[in-house]
C-alpha cells in the first residue's frame, strides 16, 4: 500500500528532486513474453491505467501471431528481442546463458538475426530494435556485430558503461526474488534500491532508471509493488518514458 511507511524514503527523494526543479526518467522492461496470458492482461491493464510505457522482451522462437494480435493497437507497448529460444547453453557449473561463447559466433548471431526479422515482421508498428539477452548475459565478443544485424541498442542489468559499439539501455531494479521465493521482493528493499539509483542520478549520472519485471512469475507481492510504484511515481519529479525516446537521446 502506498500509505505504508516503507514508501516514505522514495517520496522524500522525489520531493528533493522537485525542489531542485529536476525530473527523473524511468522506464519499464518486462521479460519472457510469449503469448497472451491472464498475467499479461494484468500487466497491460496496470501500465495502461497509469500511462506507463511498457517494453516487452519477447522470445522470438517461442512466440507467434497470437501475441501480435493481442498487442495490435495497444498504445504505449513496444517489443524488443529476447534472444532466440531462451535456452541455456552454458555448462552445469556456469551461470545460465544463451548468448555465450559455448557455440560458434555465426550460429548465435544467425539466431539473433532470425529473431530480429521475425519480430520486426510481427510488430511493424511497435518493434524496438533492442536486444535483451536472456538472463541479461551476452559474450562481449558478440556485441560489436549487433549493429550489423540491425540492433540499435542493448539492454542488460546494472549501471551502463557507455562508449561501446552499441548504446546501452539497462535495467537497475529487479522486482523478483530469484534466489529466494521467486516472487516479489520485499517492498522496503526495492524502495531502498530506487532511492540509491535516484541519488546517483541526482549526483550527476544521466542514465535513466530501468525497472525490471517478469509478469509470468509475479505473485501478489510483485503486483502490489508495481501498483504502489506507479502511484508514488505519479509525481512531478518523475517521467516514465518509452524505450524508443530514451534511445533517441
């Protein structure tokens, strides 16, 4: 609930921004979309009701016309390329990765090219030429080849190090507790992380703040957090922006 004391640090930080005449830029990415589901409907309703632009990272090799038909005419939703099949090719002792060095680069890049063209064809009006690597991991040796495939951006997790071969549009606050409940994380922890990110931007960083969701695994805590976040950030010091506008900057 937004009247909870746990939200007070975020309100105070946003008031500080407002007093300084500044506006923080936020964006929302949701991963692993494949097809229409009740959880996707909940996400679309929540973002639509709050006028929050949504970037869906869609798995090309697992999706099709059903999702495209559902999103047709849906304002404020863009579609990015989420790997190819979201398949782990790393060894059992390594972190999961689809876009690693375990396979020849031409095979990996070929799949990414196929995924790019497939989603571009399914979503001519809302396609975002951004690669979202599954598990937010990609072999660094592959990145210089992404622009030749048509990609205009790369989105992973953590503070972006700009100046590479392709613009980065990263996420910074993941609302899911992947190593524990695999549901929504504690409200207080997430609010604290948002305040840290805002403080960093206030001190001089120009990077937009990316919030990461995964609608297919949301529990009540995750949905409640998003609802409360949208309510609290309906604030003069916040602007939720589409990924396309952030890339253009």
